[in-house]
């Protein structure tokens, strides 16, 4: 079907033409340009077969057109003879293109244009030679080679340029799609990292509760409380089953987490991703948030997922703290072998009495319209993630009223380790 489509498109395009020499036997039309563009775009096609099919289609198409436009004087043999040289052109051109088909992706556009121009020139000369032999005409016209050569160069470079533009557009579209998928993957991985961290903490808690329950069961047995000890043993067994289920869930999440994460990211890429995500978040909340970033030190780190999780939550908290309009700043710099990250905002600030409790589990200052507390990741878990990665976090004293700044510090060697 692709070969047939290529042949039909070429035959139709060939009817839009310019005739540089006397008569209608040799013409420069859009057919050759369309044929070349299709060959470049459909490299998987067998070029020789494409040339033969196109040549036959062009021959039959033009002969049919002759029979319709000059029915009374139409001669089948004469019409086939008239257009045979044009069919020969497409076959010769396809043969020439088949010689470079396997290396098309390796050619620079200028080199490709030059090669195609040479193939076009030779194919046109073969067409002219066939026309001269068929009709016993003079083969060489004054300036013929110059005109054919110039036509081949202009036509070839025009088509190659058009083809290159199409490929660049496709590559840009592919790059944007890949970037979008990468951002989606990072968002999923960041959220997944937080959930895995939650689950691990819960499993540690379950482990302690199981041990305590079993100890209580032992004490009840020693005290002769058989009924209570039996109930305590059942509770312990149920807690143990919850632990086993949690272990299965954790194992599945870890497999998914390993499959979804990329290899590494730079600090500037992390900041760009976090700001881009939260700019959309601010727009969703209908707030005018101006984001500022400063990356004084930049390097690749394999610990990008916990960094994204921490920064993304600190920045989203900053966006939520802004009432209608404000600024959020993210700054990264290196000091004394430490990588320092700060997230500041010009929001409503944190009340003095709350500053000592903001990292406590369950503490929140955010409630929805129904009075329910926010369910997002809390600062206590942000702190735990920072600590698990070997860092520290604290709330910096505000230089101006209403300004809030969180400071996160990691060892630079630790962040670079494993890259």
C-alpha cells in the first residue's frame, strides 16, 4: 500500500511541471521532488521496487491522461513511447538512491543534498538520452548540462532541507514527549519514595508493637491470666499478619521504585523540576507566585529522589503559605564541604508558639474548609527523610516579618557518592 501510495502521489505531482526545452517530452515537475521526499521519509521501502512501480504508474497515468485529453488523435504506442523516458528517470533515480539507502541517517544534510543532486543529474541525463534515441533527436542542447545541473542542485537541496525540517520537528516533539514522561516519572518516583519511607517507618512501629505484645502475653501467662493471655496472643498474631502484609507491599513498591527511577540528575535539574511542578501548583491554587532560584554549586547526584521529595514538599508548603501573591525562593550553595539548600517564602509566616513544634509528628497548621487537617507529607517526615539521607534541617530565624526560610544541609561527598 505504501508503494502504491508513493507511486500515485508522484504521478499526480508530476503533472505540475515546467518545460525547459522545446516540446513536451522533457519536463521538470514536482513529481521528482515528491518522489525524493517520500523515499527519504519512508526509508523502510525497497527503493528499487519503488522506482519500478513509480515508473510504470507514471507511464500509465500520463498515457491515460493523453487518451482523455486527445481522444480522437490518441495513439497508445505513441503515448507510451512519449512517456517511457520519464518512467526510466524514476527507475534510474531509485537505483541511485538504493546505493545510499543504508547510510541516509549518517549523512550531513549538505552531503546528502550533494549526493542526491548527483543522482538527480545522472537520472535526468539518462532520461534525455532515452528521449534522444527514441525520437532520433539531438542529445546535446546548448547550456543543457548547466540547466539540468542547476535544477538538480536546487531541487535536491530544497527537498533535503524540507526533509531535515520535518525530522527536526519530529525530534523536538519526541524530546518534549520524553521530557514530559520523565517529569511524570519523577513525580511518581518522588511520591513513591515518600510512601515507601512511610511504610518503612510503620513497619518499624509494627515490629516494636509486636515485640511488646508478645512480652505482655508472656507476663499474663506468668500471672496466670489464661483468658487475657490467650486474647493477647491472638492480637499479637494479628499484628504479625499485618506486618507480613506490609512487607509484601513494601517489596512490590521497591520493585516498582527501582524500575521507575532514572540514573542520576544534577542539582540544577532538580531545582528546575521542583519549580516547574510548583508553578503549575500555584496556578491551580489561583495564586500569583514568583519563583526565584540560585544554584551556586552544581553536580550530578544519585540521591535525586529524596532531594526532589524534600524540596518539592518544602516548596509546595511555601506556595500554600502565600495568600494571594508572593515570592518563593530556592537557593543552593556549597560551604565547608556541605551543600546547603534553602527554601524561603513571603507567605503568612509561622507563629512563634508553633516554631518549636513544626517538626513534631502530626503537627499541622493547614486545615480545609471542613476543618480537617491536611493529609500531605508533614514536616516531621521531611525531617526524617533528610536525616535518613545524612542531612539536617531547621527553620531559620526570619529576617523580615512574614518571611519563612527552611535550611537543609547535606554532606557534598555523600550526595556525590555512587555517581
